[in-house]
């Protein structure tokens, strides 16, 4: 593995509570509520050719994620959008991954945290694809022991930092077994998603995808559904039993970091070959992300 460049030792600027500050100065006090109690929400966004794809949708989800954790981010959607654009420009990036994060500060350090300040930072860096060189040959998903929690057990519609604890456990096990990522089931045993991306299957020429009622309804997921419908491909959202994985001929993941990534294997027994539907949607997605935001708004829901 190539030497890792630690995230705290890079050049550039980070937007923090309204100001651009040098990257290495963006340090947090260890007694921050977000660190101890997981009271943090974040976004993952991608810019292509200088335009942040679906910026409004990401900003709206960030604000809503905070509300689901009981806090209000102290910036308007327009201010957050502007900050995303500013931090990209400050880092001289046009094709980048952006990471806004909002968290409770250090005024209180107990379960009750009503008077903590809500902070917001936005960083960006180059990140070609979540799966790197493995992406286009298709990734292999191991089977996770951990499941997505019931929506009454955790705020599952929020992109809350704490929920990623389960994803990291699942992904580490999958990687230790030689897979690229893990397929997580829902709390009640249906097919869920990967640790940072939604799943689609092609069954009898139709696109099937799990109903996102206990995990994130991804922005890429919604985009791909719109692209498929525009092509006349029928899309079925439903609870998918594990046994249906054997009926699928194609499978792929969707996510901001994963984009559209073909899946070539799930667990030890199931294999897939990307074919017409995956390839068509992948090409349509790659064309869409390069369009100006006004055009994107016209074409995809
Ligand atoms: N599920 C999880 C757990 C994720 O982290 C992500 C990435 N944000 C997704 C799904 C896909 O969401 P999106 O398409 O909005 O990036």
C-alpha cells in the first residue's frame, strides 16, 4: 500500500465557522461533544469541472441531518452553498470531494448538551473514486454481520457520524476477508446497502433497489432512478429478500464517492457481470455530472 498522507498534514485551506483557515490549523479540542457522543453530521459531495453536483440537495440534507439530531446549523442553505464554492476555489480545485461536517462543541460534556455551540467546517480534496482501480472491473461485497438498525433505534435518515461506526466494523471484516466492501442487511433481514453506497439489481430487465426505510436514501440513488425512468427502464423499490440476489444478472452500487460502481460478486456464491443496463446508466451518470447545474436540475429529479 502506498504511504498514506495523513489528513492533518496537508497543504490548503479549510472553511471553519465562517472563515478560511490554513489546513494544518484546523484543530479541534479533545473535549468536544461531537467526538465523545457522536453528535455530528456530515456530507460527501463531488465537484466535476468546477460544479458541485446536486449542491442544493446535499446542503438541504446536511441541515436536515442536524435537525434529526436535534440541532440547527447556524448558517443558511445559501451561506453553506457559498462556503462550499469558496473552499474549492481557495484550494484551486475543480474536480474534488467535499466534506462539510457540523458538530456540537465543548461547552458541555455530558449526554445533555442543550447549550453547546454548533460548529460547521468544510474541507475538500482530490478523491478520484471510492474503489479506485477496482471500480470498473467490478467490486466484490462480503456479507456483513452487522445490520442497519430499525428507524426507532437510531436516526437512520440522518447522515450522522455515529451511524458509521457500524459501517466501519462491517467494512473492516469484509476487507480482512479479501472483499472490497460489505453488503449490509436491514434489521429485519432484507437486502440493505453497502457501507457507504446504495445497491441496485437487474432482475428480468427491471431495476430493483431496496426501499430506504432504515438507511440513507442516497442522492445518487435518486438520480439513478430518474435516469433509468428517462430511459424507459422500470424501477421497482421494495423490500428485497436475500434469496432474490440469486435472481439478479447485474448489480451495482451508487453513491457520491462510489459514483456508479459495478458489483461482480456478493458473498462466496453469487457473481454478476455488468451488462447493458449498468453500462447505459453509468454512461448517462457520467454525462449528467458534467452538465451545468441548471441542466442537471432540468433533467433529473
Ligand atoms: N449509504 C451510505 C451509508 C452512505 O454513506 C452513502 C454516501 N453518502 C450513501 C448511501 C449514498 O448516498 P449519496 O448518493 O447521497 O452519496
